[in-house]
C-alpha cells in the first residue's frame, strides 16, 4: 500500500466502525474519516424510538466518545463533504477545497430520505426522520403538537407513531401498500402490528397516498389524501423509504445498481475502493443475489470485514446472517434472515399472548423468522441460519421442539468447546 491514508467516506455506523476496527485489526497507517454531518458518529436506531420518546438524550446517542478516535489515531473530518472521486489519481475532492489522496477508499456514504413529491411538502410542520438534526427539530416540535399524520407505514413511520402516542399526540398513518411494513414482514406479522397500533389509538389507512399538504401562513394544517379525504394535522412525518447515496461512485464510473455494487469481499469494481453499509449492494446467499440492507448488523459486520481485509488478515467472503429489530409500544420485533420471498409462514406461539414468531419457508426451505417478544427464538434462528441448519415447518410450529438445541447440536457444541 502507498503512504496515503485509508479514507473512510461517511461517518455513520458503518464508517465509524470501519475506522476503529481498522486500527483494532492492526492497521498501522493513517486513517481519515470524512463525514458531512457535523456531529460525532451517533446511533440512528434510537432516534425514532427512545430519543423521540424523551427517554434518551443526545449524549447517549454517540457511538464512541471523541477520545476513542484520538486514542485510535482516527483523524476526523466532520462537517466535510466529498464532491468527487478521481479513481485514476486515487484521490477525493473536498467541498471546502483541496484534494486528499488515498491508498484505499471505503465508501460508507449511507442513504438519504426518499422525498415525497407532494405540493406543500415545504410547509412548516412537515418533517423527515433520519438524521440527528431532523430528530432534534422533530422532538422540539412534539410538545406543541396535537394531531400528527405519518406518511409511510414502515420502520420509521410506525416507530414514530408509537413514540408520538407516548406524548399523548393523536396519530394516523397513511400507507400506500395494502398492509404495513410489507417490504419486510409476513402478512401475519403485518396484521398483528396493525392491530397493536389500532389498540393504541393509531389507525393505519391503507392503499392511500398523499395528494398534498395544506397550511395557513406557511404552517401545516392538514393532509389531503388521493381519495380527497382531509386529515387535520399540525405535524406530518414522512417515512417512505430511502435512496442509497451512490452518486459519487456512479460519477467515478463504479458499477451501481440499487447502491454501489460490490463482490463477496465488499470490493467495488475498482480494486482500491470498497463499499459497506446502507450504500452497498452486495451478494448474499440469504437473498439469493445482490441485496442492499439498512441495518446496524449489516453496517457493523461489513465494516469489520473490510477492516480485517485492509489490515492484511485472511477474510472469508462476507455472508453474515442479516438481522433487524424494531420497537413499537411494548412490542419488540426481531427479524432474522431475508424472508420476503417466502411462500409459507408458520406460527410458533400465539399472537394473543403478545409473544410469538412467524417462521418463513420457500419451497419447504427455511428462510428465517420474525419474532415478537420471543428473543430466544430470534437468537436460535440466527444460529441456525449461520450454521446452515434447516428446520421443517412442522418443527417450527411445535413448541416442544427445542430450537436452541437444534441450533447447537451436542456434537457441534463439543467441537467448539474443544477449540
Ligand atoms: P423507512 O425506513 O423510511 O421506514 P420502509 O421501506 O421501512 O422505509 O417503509 C416505507 C413505507 O412507506 C413502506 O411501507 C411503503 O409502502 C410506504 N410508502 C412508500 N411511498 C409512499 C407514499 N407515497 N405514501 C404512503 N406510503 C408510502
């Protein structure tokens, strides 16, 4: 490698982890982390959960204290934007002026809110929720809010709805699809969640989208749906998915397809550039092809994988088990595997007990599971998937079938204990 630093582009979960892991893996050269947000790298998942509910303050969001970056000799360039990548010269251009050469570039540029192209979206009172700055202004507004409309019944929208109820705000959710969280959840789990929102006084209006936002004196007063319904609102939160930040890579001539395309070693089409986290489209045996994932698991595991490779350690191809979680009211939802292509869903336990799992199969092959308040199921499923151990739909439904034991059969346990 040249004397130029490894540059990590992006100061989110993936970028911060890559920088620190690189040093921990024994890399001795310079490490520069460039991030356009002004704050130290922070956790995003709590923004739509405990932070908005008022149970967590900003200081509790930081991924690492500032001192850790200094101790690990990670040079932080925060509030700085990369405007171009020159692959021939192996350098990046910075918005503040100047260029910086790299020996290797790790793209961890993440994703941004998908904008809702509806008239009135610029009114005061229409919010998005992805960054700390957005969450901060939203939190400040909650105290003056009586009625909120959430656009999008996905992770962000439903978590916000639950947090807003904790503030006593009247909330409705408008979802374009036929059921909430349909991108990731089975019909059974969608129905359960819809019922929990209903019980908590949050109607989810399905198969509808927003036609326009209306206001008075620049301030939001209502949301007009595509069937003409007007929902009174002094606050609207739009959570209709994200777009990967892949423009820099595309402009530099790298392969891009729903994110920056990487191989099983997380290397882009340029041998001096890797991509990780929300911006990367990577091959996964769990997805049966290229997939782009938005999760803490994906960001941290991919960061560690690239860091180990750049530190010269032997690294197996990246193929970690994907897992996700969400919290809404007292529902702790945990998902493992990529289950969206399933053709059979089997219940383990009962939704009436508020503790159950949905196990998903395709052509009889086990894909993964969604669990509500059944963490042991979730953990066992992660182990099963990692070990490539299949279970049958009958076993999944049978509460007397020991999942933990299936995930760690005595022979395998003895081998790992002997290591
Ligand atoms: P996020 O991370 O923003 O929550 P998700 O993909 O989990 O992203 O959820 C976004 C949700 O928004 C999906 O359920 C999708 O069907 C819904 N959606 C997309 N476009 C619209 C729209 N114009 N109006 C209402 N809902 C929408």
